[in-house]
C-alpha cells in the first residue's frame, strides 16, 4: 500500500498519533491524505515528529485539519531535516503569520519540497514577507499557493522583489487577497523573472491601471502562459492594453467586465497572435457585437483551440456569427456558450455549422432556451458530424420530442461519448426513446439524465437497455421520481451488465426495497 486516503473520517488527534507511530517504521507509504479531519495541533505535532525519521512519504495532505501556528511550527522543524517530502497541503487551516514564518524559515534549507499550499490560512503581510525572503534563496519550490489570505500591497511588494531573484518558482497563486495599487510591483517583477508560468491575481483590487502595467510587462516577459484576472475591474482600457500585449504574447484572460469594446480589441489581437490556444471570456458583458468580432477573428486564427464565452449576452445574433466562423475554422475544439440566452434560431445555425465543421469536439449549450426545435436541428446535424464527442444540453426546456430526435441520432452516430441532459423535462417517453437507442449505440459512455421527470417506466426501459449495452460507463438519474420498482429493475440489469461503473440515483424515492435490491 503506497497511498492511503482517510479524508473526512472524523479522525481526531489520537488517530493522528497512531498513524504517526506507524510512519516512523513504515517504508512503503508515499501518500497520506488526512484532509478534513480534526487532528489539531497535537495531531500535527505527532505527524511532524514522524517526518523526521520517515524515508518514503512524499505527499502529505493536511487540508482542513484545524492545525494552527503551533502545529505549523512543528512541521517546519521537521522540514529542516526531512529530505523526502515534496508536497505539503495545508489549505483551510489557521496557521496565520507565525506558522507561515516558521515554514518560510524551513524553506531556506529544505532540499525537496516543491509544492506548498497555504490557501485560506489567515496569512497577512508578515507571513508573505517571510515567504518572500525564503524564495529569494530557495531553489526547489515550484508552486506556492497563497489564495484566500490577507496579503495586501506590502506583502505583494515583498513577493515581487523575491521573484526578481528566484529562478525556480513556476506557479504563484494570489487570488482573493487584498492586493491593489502597490501590487503593480508584480508587473515589474515579470519583466525580469524568466521562470514563472502561472500567476493568479483574480478577486483582488486590480484596476485598469494595474492591468495596463501587467500588459506592459507581458511585452518583455517570454515565459508566463497563464494570467488569471477574473473578477477584477480592468474594464475596456485594461482589456485594450492586454490585447496589444497578446499580439506578441500568450496569456489566459478570465472573468473581467470588458464588454464589447474589450472584446473587439481581443478579436483584433487574435488575428495576429500565433501562440494563444485558450481564451476564457466567461462572465463578461460581451454582447452580439463583441461575439461577431470574435467570430471574424476565428476565420483567420489557426491556433485557438478553446473559447469560453459562458455567461455573457451574445444571444442568437452573436451565435449566428460564430456559427459562420465554425464553417471554415479548423482548429477550435471546445466552444462554451453556457448561459447566453440562445434560442431556437441560434441552435439552428450551430447545427448547420456542425454539418461541415470537422474540428469541434466539445459544445456546451447549458442554461439556454433552445427547446425541442433546437435540439432536433442539432440531432439532425449529428447524423453526419464525425468529430463532436461531448454535448452539454442541461437546462434547455427540452421535452420528450427533443429527446426522441436525439435518440434516433444516437442509433447511427458513432462519435458522441458524453451527453448532458440534466434538468430538462423529457419524462418517461423521452427516456424510453433514449433507452432504445442505447441498445444499438456502442460509443456513448456518459449519459446524464438527472432532473428529467423520469418515473419507474423510464427506469425500467433503461434497465432493459443496460442488459445489452456494453459501452455506457456512467449514468446519472438523480432528482427524478424513480420508486422501488424502477430501482429493482436497475438492480436486475446490473447483475448482467459488466461495463457500468457509476450509477447515481440520489434524491429519488427508491425506498428500502429499492436500496436493498441495488
């Protein structure tokens, strides 16, 4: 046994002490996960003592274990002599500045720890400054997670100064802190640092000025591949600055109020940029105009493989433009249009593009309003499309007729592997049609039918299909109206079926008889 996961098991300090004694003599275990137990400082101290002599454990997960500064200080002492541990997860504890300072001191001499997670630990500027001093000389650590703490501009300034000297850290996570104006020092560090590939600053107070400073840094930096500014207030001016930088640099942009003007700037950058593969514009205020401009860029861009436009305002007019682009674009593999008020017209246009597009593999249309007519058009396209493998249609007001159309397609489609139908209203009629298709289809591995008004008749039909289907591995039926008879039918099918590995029937009414049968 090399991996032991005991997360969320109501283990207290006594249990941790027993495990610690075992670790002193065990020479096989490499991973121990104790997350979300209440071992406290006493349990943490016992494990720390074991780490001084253990020679095999490389990963220790103590997330959410009620460890405070004393437990952290004990772990720090152990790290000064331990030469095996590479990953230490301490998120969601209470180590504070004192605990962070102790662990920072250990990092100055520890020769093996590469990943350290301090997410949500009440660490302020003093702790951040101590960690900054440590990474000035540490040459091993590659990931430092300080999300959800109390680091302000002063702490960010210290970290920025450290990044100018450090040559090994590749990931620094700082979202959900209190970094504002002085955090611009991080931009200056990026002009010099040549190893950092990921920096997350979302949910701070980064404004348009801060974003412009970061954009300026990207003109010089040649290594950063992921920049997360979600839920900031960079505005159109910030987006414009980043767009200019994107013409020569590849970054990831997420969750900012950029609007159509910002979308236009990014679209212009896409026409020139030759490295960006993922563009995340989710949760902005991009409307049909912004979507049309992005669509125009897609007609000439040949590197973007993933475009996330979820939770914007692009509506049918924006989708019409994107659909036209998909007819000629040959690289985009993932398109996320969740929550964009797309109706039948938009779905019809996407369906037409799928008849000729040979690149798209994932299409997400969750939380729209395409209805039966929209899904019927998509179903018709899937009869000839040979590349789409994943289709999300959750919460789209689809009823039995729409499900029946898609079921007919599944009888001949040989590429779709995942179908999400959560929270529609297909009922027993639509479910029975799906079941009939499963008797023939040999490629669908995941079917999500949760929240679809399915009763025993629908469950029984699926049961019959499972007796012969040898492809489906995951079936979600939660939040329906399946009773004991339906559950018993499913149980009988499972005695024959040898491929299904996940069956979810929570929030039904299967009762004791159904549970016993399963």
